[in-house]
C-alpha cells in the first residue's frame, strides 16, 4: 500500500512542503503522497487522532503547533528534546516519534558550501523558535561566540542562557546596539520574521566586511531587503530556501530511510517562487 504524509499547521495553504516531497516521490517512483492539512490552534489533539485513524506514515509540524506537539509524542529523538520543539513525526502503528530537522536544515548549506563554523563569531538576530534550533546548531558546530540581538531583550536573555547551557559563549544586545559593530562578526543570521511582509532590513550593514556570511532564514520573498543590502556589500549569501530544503531532505531521509533526491527537491522548491 502507498504511504501517506502531511504537513500540519495554520495557515498552511502556501506551504511549499507538498511540492518538495511530491517531487521526491515522482523522482524515485515511490507510491507515496504528501498533503497540506490545516489544523487550527486549539484543535491539535483531534487533528492528530484523525491522522492516526487514516494511518498516516509521517507528518511535518509547523506554526503554531511545533511546541504543543511535544505533548502528543510517545518517543522523542534527541534533536527534538534539546530544542524543545518538533517539526517531523514518524507514525509507527500509532506510536508517534518526534524529531526536529530544523537544526540540520539550518546547518546543511554551511556543509554544502564548506563554510567553517568552528571558532566563528556569530551575530544572531531574533530569539524565537527558529532561533533556538539555530543556537543548538552553532553550539554543536563549536562556534566561538554568539551575540543574540532581539527586539525584546528578555527573550534574547532566555535564549542566551540556553546557549550557555549547551556550552556556547553568549551575550545579548538590542538590535539598535549592534549598528556599527558588524565588522566583529564572521556570520550574521536573520531569524526574526522581518522580511516576510517586505519590511526593511533590521540592520543597515554599514561597515560589513566583504565575504562575511549573511544568512536570512526568511524564505519568502527569496530576495529580502536584508539579502539585497548584504549583496551590495559583497557578503557571502545563504538564502532561507536553503534551510527549508535542508530540513525537508532530512525529514525525507528519516521517513524513507534512503538518500533524498536533493536536486529534484530543489527544483520543485524553486519552481514554487
Ligand atoms: N527557512 C526555514 O526553513 C525556516 C524555518 C523556520 C522559520 N523560518 C522563518 O523564520 C522566521 C521566524 O520564525 P519563528 O518560528 O522563530 O517565529 P517566532 O518564534 O514567532 O519568533 C519571531 C522573532 O522575530 C522577532 N520579530 C517579529 N516581528 C518583529 C518586528 N516587527 N521587529 C523586530 N523583531 C520582530 C521576534 O522578536 P520578539 O522576541 O521581540 O517578539 C522574535 O525574535 C519566520 O519568518 C519563519 O517563516 C524559516
């Protein structure tokens, strides 16, 4: 019998995940399907019961359920327990096991481009759910130090405590405080949601060193103002879609236990823009 997969969240209409996974199934001639399934906030429990009834083989979890979904897991992979949020679930005869592929997805472009993280000085803008997976990634790859800048300093402080617990040296600043200090960093990441609605970049990039790695995890639009301004300064760019692709590839490998067809998935994703 064919296998079935889904992404659950709300809103979910514009999710690119069905395109990416269905392209992989076509490429490998797999008898599987992947759909977007809207589950509103407050209806997660019932939604999951429904997915179990149709014997779904696995699903991705996105906003607003990534943290609440932890409650409904029977088994928790380490990737998931460290971050405290789940984005990929395997259903094994009603036993749900949770994984978090955002961290590997985030790190994937560094590996592909052979960009070294160990000993790098990092500036991270944002302190939400995605930023937490990113901090775990930088800790794993032994970055030298991370500066976390966020609108709400209290959230940055909390994330900084998490970084320290993982053995990563860390400090916090407000976004205003970092203007004029960009030459101090090797890698700058935007993990705020600024850009999604075509907002201006949260920083001006004044004084950026050429070749500094600038990574925007916002993937829609592809060329955010943050990316455009960094390009003008001749930065090395990593796009948000590269993380999205990386997390999908990792989820595919967890579900299907084989290498994912990266290029077919990338073509499908880029066709969605
Ligand atoms: N490429 C990928 O695969 C991928 C994966 C995950 C997420 N994302 C994207 O990453 C972004 C963040 O996701 P998330 O799940 O971490 O969201 P989240 O938990 O809601 O966190 C949002 C972050 O953005 C900040 N922020 C929001 N609006 C702001 C504004 N107007 N000015 C300054 N700061 C603002 C928040 O600051 P406060 O703490 O002050 O509220 C917080 O740090 C989203 O755009 C999402 O689409 C991409």
